[in-house]
C-alpha cells in the first residue's frame, strides 16, 4: 500500500512530508483514500502512533480530512495545491465566472508620480484620504467606524481574522451554499466548517443556532449579494439572527459585504446590532475593478488589534499607490454615477433571467447581487446540456456542502434578450434530463 502511493518515512514528520509531496505532484488527487493507520504502520515498519501523528499534522494543515468510516482522504482542495478555474471552451458564452461586466467598470488611473519615502510605511500604513472615505462608506450604512483598517482583498482579510482568532481544529459557521473560495480557505487554515443553510433572506436562524451549539467560534456570512444564491438580510431576519447570536457573545461575526455598491438592495447588517465581537469586510473589485486587491475592514477594537498586529508582522501595509488609486475612485463623482448605473443594470439583468425562467416553470433564486441559483436534480446533466447549446455555467458542487444540487448563472453580462434564450435552453435541457434520468 505504501509503495502504491509512494508514501515513505520513518518519523511522523517524514511521513507527512511524503504524503504532502504526493498530493502536490498529483499522485494523490482530491478524494484519494490514504492507507489505514495500522496498515501503513506495518508497511513502513513504524508504530501506529507515528502514522496517526502524521495524519493529524496533515489534517491540521488542510491537506487531508477524516470521514469517519470513510477513512482519511485527500481534501477536495488541499492546501498544498491551487485550483484555477477551468478555461472556457471556445465559442461558449461564459456565465460561470461571477465577475462584473467590464463595460460597467471605470478606467483605472494610478497616481502619475510617486515620491520616494524614507524607510517604510509601517508607522503610517493608511492614507488619511482613503481612511476618511472608508469611514464615510461604512457610516452611510450604519456600520460603526471607531476601528477601521485595510487589507489586500476580502479573502486575505477574512483569512487573517480567522487565523488570529481560531486555532486548527476549531469550527467556523459558513453559508451553504456559499462562496467557493471561502469554502476552500477554511479547511486550508486547518479549521472545520459547520454549514448554515440560506434562503432569500440570508442565513436561517435555526441553522445558525445549530452550528453555534455545535461549537462554531466564528460566523462568516454575507448581508447582501450572497454568492451563489443571491440572498440578503431583511430587518426581520437580522433581528432573528441577532437574537440567536445574543446567546453566544464570544463568537466572532464576520460580514463579507463584497457587493456593497452593486447588490441592488439596501444594507441591513448584523454588525450594526451591538455585537461584542464583529467585523465587516468590503472590497471594490466588483464595482471599481477586479485588479484592485484592496479591502476595507470595520471591526471591534480587539479584532482590529489582532488583525493589524498580524498584518504588521507580514506584509506590513497595503501599497500606498493602490490606496491612492482607490481613494481617487471613491471620491470621484463621475465614478459614483457610473457605479449607480451599473447597479441598476445588474438588477435588470438578474431579474430578467429570474422572470424568464419563471415563465418556463423553473424555480430560481437571486434577489440581489450578480448571480442566479437554479436548483436542479443533476448538476452534470444540466451543465453539459447547456454547454451543448452554447452556454458555460457553474455546477453547484463547488459552492455547497450539504444542500441539494444547483447551477449558478452569473448574470452580470447577460442581456434581457439573452436571458430569454437561456431560459428556453434551460427548459429544454431539464426536459431532456428528466427523460434520461427518470422524470
């Protein structure tokens, strides 16, 4: 068995390094079952405790997961590899990426000149102009602005928050279906995911309570523009969730409001509800440009200290060139008008597809944001059927943990006329799928 997988070593560290190298080079792919502890110990001539320690180390680094009687398997997205999106086949209309329409984005204009500085920016990591604009941005939607800082994008920020707050083996409550990159990140940090189901009003209160009772020490959720299902918090749902969270005051609540300017709905946030431990992350990539790897963070003082302490020890600060570019865009009135027009355009396109699907009796979810989630019975059949008709969509398996299958369609560039054609093709694909798979 050890020879079959190329696993070698006489110590726990050597065994774990051997497994990790086999995963990195593709010999052991996602889902590959590792030998049982005792069998591998016999093959390598070591104790079972040595192999168990090696597997524990691999679990802590997000390389493998343990499935009870299913054994120890390579993680679906192991932390030692990277998963790039597949290339869109030539000739297909790309509705899978989740990206904004380039026509709705402003032209980026970095500063024309940047004067050299003595030393580094560690002593003053944030430009005053951008910090002021950021506070205004949060305050507009009722988010407290006593503690504000910056990061290199939403996932960079969320990863730092979780890694400073939690330890390997701790649990995080996440949306299900949810943002696929977050679902990759959490296990890569050595953390366990506890799924929380969502509907059009966001995470469901009883599902959240179940996750918190199971020991979740943090919650990551989206107040609007939820990916992939498009949910958004309503005032009633927010109050229900705050009531649940009130029984768990030590839980860190992280809101990812990445679609703040183009979600098509007003902000209704948990972080404005007086939580003791909270953070809200906002980015500009969806409405100002995908290459602007910058995020704003508003949070409680303790969370700020932990985040910035870790940032100081790593990258130190966010590039002031990037900060100056973002500050100019956030305060440019012509850009503000362009973004407002983009939000209306995205709403029109999203609603057009939902309406067109409804005319064919197809259920679809998407009350905010850039995507529509269509529940289906067989993701592969639908995705492949749409592909034969010229559409490239995303199978829901990338986004879900325990919820039923679905297909995500990005509507950011989909015109209403195209929505009509896609809905027709979707209906035909479903009809063919039913005929093949038994109705």
